[in-house]
């Protein structure tokens, strides 16, 4: 049994923490809101600050929305760094800037502790099922220690390289996902406008080379108009912004990523930022004055 700290208990963090509890680990929780009662009822301990979590846990997991939130959790007035003991392992499972991740890792290493960046893919469904894909950057020694915890939360777990490489892999993942959502949206809208039944078109395409998880899951959302968030547009906006910032810094061009970001910007401008990222189709529908399917 490990003593594990978990900071950030939102849509993703709460079910991930539940899997750790179910695995028999002692859990110390902190969140800007009150931690979910089922976790407390199951035996988790609530801490008043991230510093208290760090003082009580041997492995600390951070799962918050964006780079500034991670920085505050780690290095704020009552952040993790204030309570760290030597040889503690800090694991950031948020999706944030690879550049800033490397800076955070150096600061944590300077305190005599290990740092892993381990962003995830799979959304709320994967978090609840314990089937997340986990992309890890850091030392092999720290990875081997934390891997049993990762295995409670995910299925496809890969040590990609050093610190920052996990976050770089997640950004690459988000580029692929965004462009696939855009492709599925355009294909289904084309079929619908041409007079075909988009549900039957989707079913037919799933039997061919065009099949994908995006067509299966998000294509169904587009047809059934079920856009309750598994992963919000505003969070995918953030991830694509990281991609475009990185591309600018490296002097490379990501033209289709930029287009997908503009479509997400259009959705956000129309009040859809809190919807699932499959609602990217709404931007294309608005431009085309045609919906893939009726509500």
C-alpha cells in the first residue's frame, strides 16, 4: 500500500482517485472545492492544502486544468513544494505546456524529489473505466515505482522519454483527435446535406478503412446531438494553443491544427465552450447553414 496524494478532483480526477482507493492505497486529497463525498466515505483523508498533501504522501498526483493551475498547485503559497520531503515523487497528470513542464521538473528535482509528467487521453469515459492512455516523461526509476498506480487508472502506459516528452506526446494526441473530429464532422455534414441518413452513413463507414474511435464515439454524438462534456471544447482549445505556441517556437507549420483551433474558437464565441469537443461540428454546421441531424 502506498501513501498517495491527489490534487484536483474534477470530472477526470475523481474517478482516477477512486481507482487508487479501490486498489487499496491510502489517499490524501485536496481540491479548491470540497472533495467528492464518495471518496471520503471510502476512506480518503481530506487535506487543507497542497502542502499538507505533500507532507503526508510519498507519491503526489496533480490533475488540474491548465499550466497556471499546475504552477499554483506546486509552487503557490501553500503549494506542494512547501511540504515536500526528499525522495517524494511528484506526478503531473494534467495536460499542460511541455516547455513549462521542464521548468517545473527542474525545480522539483532541486528539492531532492523526482518528477513525472504523465498526461492522459480517454476522457471521462476512460477515467471511469480505468482505461486511460498514459504518456509519461521522466526517469525510468520513478516510472517503475509509480507504474502500479498508473495500471489502476489506465491500460496503455508508455514511458516516452525525459521530462516534457509526456506532455509533448499529449499535444500530438490532441492534434490528431481534433483533426479527426473535424474530418468526421465534415463527412457527416456532407452526407446529410446530400440527403443521406447520417446515422446509416456512419454505420457503413465503420465497416471500412475510414473507421476510427472518433467516428464511433463522436460521430454518434453528432448524429444523436448529445454534447454533454466528456472533454470540453475549452480544454481542447487550450491544448491546440499549446501545439501552435510550440510550433511557433520551433519554426514549424501546423496549418490544419490552426484551422481546427479556429473552429473551436468559433464554437466558444457562440457559447459552446463548455460542450463536448465533438460539438466542433456546430461551427461547420453554422457556416453551412445545415445541421447533421435534428435534435
